[in-house]
C-alpha cells in the first residue's frame, strides 16, 4: 500500500467502522469481528488507528460531528424565526427512525461513561457540551444577545429525556405529545 493512499484507506475504514458501530453498538465490540466485517484484519485496524480505544474515539467523533453538522445545516438553511420552529425542526430530525441508531449509540456511550471508562466518560461529556453549545448559539440568533446557556442546557436535557423515552417505549404518539407540551411551556407568553 502506498503512503499516499493511507489517509484515504484510514478514512474509508473509519466510515465503515462508524456504520458498523451504529448497527451493532459498542458493548461487545471486538476488533476481529469488526475487521472481518470491514474486509481487513485487526492488525490493519491497529496500524491505522493505534488502538481499539482510539478507533472507538474516532468512530464516536465522526458519528456526533455528522449529526451536529446536519443540525447546523438545517438551522442555516431554515433560519428559524422562533424558538418553537427551531425545536420542532430539531425534534423532527432527531426523533426520525433514521436517527435512532445514532441516538442508541449516544445513550450506550453515556451508560459506559457512567461506569467510569475514561474514553466514554470524556466523550459523553464533550458530546453533551457540543450539543449545548450548538443550541446556545442558535438561541442567540433567535432570541438575541444574552446568556442562553441555562436554557440550552434545559432544552438538551429535555430532548435527552424524551428521546430516551421514545427509544425505550417506542410510543411515538405519547412522546410527541410530551414534546409539544414541552415546546408550549417554553414558548408560552410570560415565560
């Protein structure tokens, strides 16, 4: 393999590994089955990523950055006029069936992070801060200047709870009603 193709090979492996992890999760992730599914060897994965933990870190970073970029693109294209519009568009995107593998992965990382595993704990914290930062910046665009960190934290925490409920119960109608009640609470006059 020529040196000039290594970054392309590494990126292709990272893309494939990310898809594999989205489909299979992290709990029983082992390099040999992963490598076999990617058409390579565990040795080559170590060559390209250094360690299993570094590969996992790269996979998680790619998965989250894709989702956050999609949300940022959505916000840029639509230029939301109100908080309700922003929340509705984000909820539609995050609660869609095609987002569920990503969301399951995030919750799996959170649980693994709670157990104290340094890769997952650090990643979980960084991902959460990234979401709060994204919402905070969008709130500034909609609501004007000011400190929106607490509201952004409230929104992210509420989304997390609603999405966890949706993934656990699959009761879309009830969770969607709960989401609407949440939006109503945040956007009602006098808030």
